[in-house]
C-alpha cells in the first residue's frame, strides 16, 4: 500500500507546474549515466578479451609455435645450443642491462621485421624478452607470422629475470 501512496505522490509532484521539466532533466541525467556505464563496460571487456591472446600457444600462427616460459624455464631454454636470444627493448634499455648473449632488435622500431628477418634464422628457436612481457608478446606474434618455427617468450620480461 505504501508503494501505491508513493506512486500517487510522485504523480502529484509531476503534475505541478515546472515539475515535468525537472522530470525530463532527471531522465536525461539517468540516460547519460547509463551511457557512461555502458561505454566503460564495453571498454573494460574489450581490454580484457584483447589481452588474453597476447601470450598464446601459437595456434593462430602458420606452422610455428610460441611458448611463454617462466624465468627459470627461459634460462634452461636459452642455455640450449642453437637458441637465438633477442632483447626487443630499445637500445637505451638494452644498454642499461640485458641477458648475456642477447641481440638487441627493438620490437617497436619501424624496421623490426626487416632486422629480425636478416639477423635471425627462422629454423632455429628464438627466445624473446622485453622489460615486462608486453612487447615481447607482440614480437613473438610477429615472428610467428613471419614464419619462425619456434618462439619462446619470457613471462614477466627482464624484471622477472632479475627477480629470480
């Protein structure tokens, strides 16, 4: 019964002069708030689902595979004969410290594909790392698309390597 009285009071309130304008304004505010929530939710979901594929197993690649390894696993792999170690950070980052034996090929530089294609053997395993794992995931995907057979990616990047 109380809700019926509340509804009657609301109707009475909206029938007063000027109340209809306020009601329309309130509806407009609610629509704007809902639109903001919708846009935020859409952005959030897009970000979550787009990031999930960054450290895949190479299922989308043409004939190659990419494996994300922990720092200890990465250390074991790069110790194996024939594994090409690539630091995909900038030259400045590389100069500030890198894993011994690594080549520096900046993944964000315009000539990354050309450099990788000319300096690396597509038939030998390639181990890539960056600072935290984001750029190396992109580089691993690029290398797989270029036809590299096996690509290893250091999970957590150089930060994880230094923390071990």
